[in-house]
């Protein structure tokens, strides 16, 4: 794991600064939202579009702004991209390059190799979330506002789990097939459809029957812990891990 | 030494990729302490066999044992193995030293002194990033990583690909020293001179099946020697007409002042036979593995190779 983190140090560093910067920037915009000028412009939009955007009145409060403006889309979107990229890179890309073959020829079992990759990806995603949190805290300091650490932790935990789960979908396909196209394509399409499903369910009644198929359905941007949803995301991730370990242990390793 | 006499045992290995059958019931045993050559043309299944031994690929049928243990028990088998492939990919964003430190961490963590000794011997700068090294120097790092933890078994797949002649000589010395210390080597190579110099036994594989296992000493002592004679055309004509009188002598090739003969039998009788002819120069060459290889794999009239 240490070797992977060392090799990815520049990727981690750039993502860290990028996400931290986003946090600062988003907080810097808050006074404009608080004044209500931006929010009032949404009231002229048609009701279905307003439903799609969500409750804009909450954007005028610091907690509503952080949960709805930052954590409802921007954080998961960016960290899901990071998560899929990292898992795809550590599984299928390493395999295609022949790194996995060389690792296996050393004194490494397949499970050990995979677990090390997963742990490294965990750490990188956590660093991504921490970067955003630091950016938000720095931004709050700059605009002279405060926000509960506890609530920030809840939002971060939810974001971590949803991003991890999409990354683990990439891991499943990487472990079962070793194909880079699948490790990026499948989780990306699934993330896009999930997000679309969850956001459209308020306007398209018929989607209610399938809304639970979307992982975003279990992603809460509320400021209290939804234990049931967290448990579902954890169980989903756990099964993805088990499938990955079994799949990776049973198949041929792709060689360059 | 381990309880079993063999270092590697493959039993009835089958392997297919989709409908393409690569290995067909491959069975072989590599004795402890020997250097075993694994030869065959491109696509014969050599690399696939090596990858199955290392558990990188999984056989459809059959099993592999390394020093009496299943090759799937990585923690028991792999610490005893050093692996080098001509197509080996190393972590290019690490320096040679960082990579070897990582390899060291995978074993008993006392191999860095050995690694540094080998780096000095091979004249490689370990501080340079692997991505900036030439393919030959990358291969040197691979060789160090294969030898640094003092394995009992070396598995080499076209190991000298990318080495210059000087490094090839160092490589041959290293392998001979490794064998002297009781190590076992399983190697595939296209450089038949290298195989002939190093190997005790060679296994010939064709289309996924073994077509022969031969003792290299036996090959060189029992097979036909090549006799090259330089003489004036008259003398050569005389030798040509009389060559049937010496059992074991046959004509291979002839030009105006040059004749190539094959011979198996007592060399003294050959010398006696030639002494009555006036010849300018005589060369007796040991049979080469290459000839046996070409003989085994030469295409037949139907277009297939011959076994």
C-alpha cells in the first residue's frame, strides 16, 4: 500500500489542492447566495425544473448551502470521478501494463495484492474528502462563518460511502475481467443513470417504482445520520469487495 | 534441500484461450540442482507454461508442484523463486533502488546488500528512475530482483533479451555460480548457444506438447560431429568417392575447395582415414543444439513441422 501511495503521490497532491480549492471557492460564493438575489431568480423557473433543483430557500443558510450546494452534487461528482479513476488505474490499468504479473511473481498472493490496492484507494478517497472539508473550513474562516464539525463529518461520511461504492463497482469489473474499458465505463454509466433517476423521481412519478435501484437514493445530504441508508451503502460495498476478491482469485491475470 | 527430488513438477497441464488450445497434457519434472532448458518456436506455449508455474495463469486441467507444494500456496512456494522475463514490466515511476527495496520487503528484508553487490557487478546506477533506463538496464534490475533474495529456483523466460554480449557473459557466470550453490534453473531461451552452455537437460515443446527431453551432454557426445575439410578439388573428389568405406561418415555439402561431412564414431578412425588424403585444413565441430532444434522443427512437405 505504501508503494502505491508513493507512486500516486502527485495524483493525490493535485486532487488535494483541486478539491480544497473548490471548497474554499464554494464557501466564498455563500454571501451572494445568502443575500437571496440568486435564489429569487430560481422562483421564475417552471415548477418541474424547480423540483429538479430542489429546495433553493435552504441555500440562504450556511448549513443548507453546504449540504445542498456543495455535498448534494459537486462533492460526490468529483470524488466519484477520483474513485473510479483510482480503482480502474489500480486494477485493470496495472494489469494491462504487466505490473500485476510482476507483483504476482514476487512473494504476493492475489488477495494480498487486491487488498493493498483497495486500502490505497480507501486512503486516497479519504484524502479527497478531507481536502474538501479543509477547503470548506478555510472558506468559512475567510467569510467569518461557522459550521458544526459534527454535521460536516456526517456529510463527509455519506460522501465517502457513495464515492467508495462507485469505485468498488469499478473494482468488481476490474477484478472479474481486467478490462480498463469496463472499469471506467460501467460505474460511470451507472453513476450517471443513478443520479438521473434520483433527481428525476420528483418530477416523473413512474420512476418511483425503481428509485431504490439508484445508489444516490441512499445518499443523504441531511445533517443527521440515516443509519439505514449508511448500512445499505456499507453492505453494498462489502458485497462488491467479496465478489472482487473471489473473481480476482479465480481468473487468469491479463499479461502485456 | 527439500524432501522431494524435483524442483518443479507439471502434471497433465492443459490450457486454452477461448478455442485456441495452447498446452496439451504437458507433463515434466525439473530435478533439484539442474539447469533445465525449455525450448520451442514462437507460440509453442513456453511463456504460458511459465505463467502457469507462477500461478499468473490458471491451468484448465492438471496441477503444478514446486518443491512438493502446490504452486497455489504462494507463501510457501514463491519465496523460493526468482523470476526474470524478457518482457517484464517494472514500476517505471520508481528508481531502481526504490523498486529493489520494495522487492526486499516482500522477502526476508536482508537482501539489499546482495542487491547492491549485483548492481555493482552489472554496473547499473540504482538511483536512476526505471522509466529513464534503457531496456537492457531495466532487464538488469529484473535480474537483480530475481537473484537478490537467494532463491532456490530461478524461472527465466528469455532472460537475456536486451543484454549486450558483455552482460550476457556476466549472466552466464551468475547462473553457473547459482547452480554451484545448489540452485535450480528453469529457462526458456531462443539463444541456443546460451542454452547449450548452461543447461543440463533441454525440453523441446511444439504446439503445447513435449516432443523430446534430451541430456545436453548426451546430445553433444552421441550426435554427429561436423567435419569441415579444405583441400584441392582432386583430393576432395577422392574423399567423396571413398567416404562410404568409413562407417558413420556421410557427405553433407561440397564445393570446389571445401567439404562438409557428418561423422559419428571413433575419431581416431576418422583421423586414420583422412591421413591418407592430402588436405589443407581440418575442423571437427561438436554438434550444436541449433541443428537438433532445426531438425526437430523443420517443416515437412505438408507444411507442418516435424517431430
